[in-house]
């Protein structure tokens, strides 16, 4: 009898979680407001950036209750996606500033060879993003 009762509870309540979007998610838009209540007129607690990770607790209508940095809030569900974003950043050379003050677009050994050598390299930050489900 207990097994039947637990089976009935699982069917009634356990299957609800199969369709919920709980678990790790990441911000898919360029930025996302986290609000104190699930509506656009409530206070903005903070803003999250693209690829920031958060944990979805529950989703009702178009709003998800989320946990991030040990805080809770609400986000519009269309701007998050399932999975965890793993972001790695790296620098690439885009040119050089020579010791005599001139600039070069060269990024290798020959940069500034006729201008006293390289004073410093110009760089740009790039990102690699991998989504883990």
C-alpha cells in the first residue's frame, strides 16, 4: 500500500519537475535585469552579463526564479538558456608601438625592426565560450 501511495505521489508531483527548466542556465542576451519580483515594474537587484551562470529554481509563466552569487531574484525566461557557460579569455596581438613612437600593424619578430624595437604590444581580448549541458 505504501508503494502505491509513493508511486501516486511521484506521478502527481514528481513528473512536474520533468517539464520544469530547473538547474544550471546562462544569460543568452547581452545583459539581463534581475528583479525582486516577477514583473517589469519591480526593483532591479542587479544586472547580469552575457554568459553569466545562474541556477533556475522554478519557472512560472515567463519568469524564472533564480539564484546567483547566493542571492535570489527573478529574470525574464526568454533571455536565459539551459546549460553552463564556460568562458575562457585570451589576448591576441594586433600590432605594436615602436620605441621611436611610431606604430606597426606587424605582430611578429619584424615589428619595429627599423624603429628601435618594440616599446609595447597592442592587444585585444578575445573569448572562447563552451556550453556544458
